[in-house]
């Protein structure tokens, strides 16, 4: 199967800038992450693709979670 995509240009703000005012906590990040994962599972997305997307989402944790709420010892529930 071949996929085509648009240009690799995003004119909007970066992840950090877009989430800065929200002051997202580690728990809030994990709640949203869990909802995304559950929804993908519910609609029948294959496990491999879910894992791949979760890895991508996890890469953005440091840019989404506010500095004052960042906890390097945090372990997702």
C-alpha cells in the first residue's frame, strides 16, 4: 500500500509554544495519551500502529508538559 502526503511544512506554532499557556501536568498528558490509545483500540487500529503512534506522542512529552510540572521521576499510571 502506498501513501502520499502533503508538504512537510507546518505554518503554526511549535508544540511547546502551543501548549505553554495550558500548563499541562504529567497526569494530564497521560490522561490524553490514554484516551487516544483507547480510541484507536476501540476503532480497530492494529496494535503495531498504536504502539508506533504512542512512541511518537511520548516524544512530545517534554514539549507539552509545563516546566514547572515536569517530574523526571513520574511514572505513568
